[in-house]
């Protein structure tokens, strides 16, 4: 179910506003520690991850991950 289907089913759409608190580009083998980290001072945190760095055509992978941490502000 996508967000629109969920919204139609619930007749309510929630908006949340997050503020970026950090951005880190890390090697893929270190990414898990950043993706699942939680700032102890932040009550509601959302971490987003995407690919970064150089693309290895033979492996079909990027060698870095970009992890953006954000906190709920409303």
C-alpha cells in the first residue's frame, strides 16, 4: 500500500517536518552504524540513506553511502 492509498483509507494525511542534523558519507562497510544510530538528545529521529561515491560497474555497486539524520520539529 502506498501513502496515497493509506491516506484514502484513513481519510487523514499527516504532515511531518524534519530538520537535518547531520550528513555523513561513509564506506559501505561502516554504513550500518550510521543508518541505525540514534542521537540520545533527539526524541524522534529519521535517518535516510542513499548511494554515493564511485560506481563499480563490475559489482554494480557504489562504494559509499550518504546517511542523512534528521529530527522531528513539529
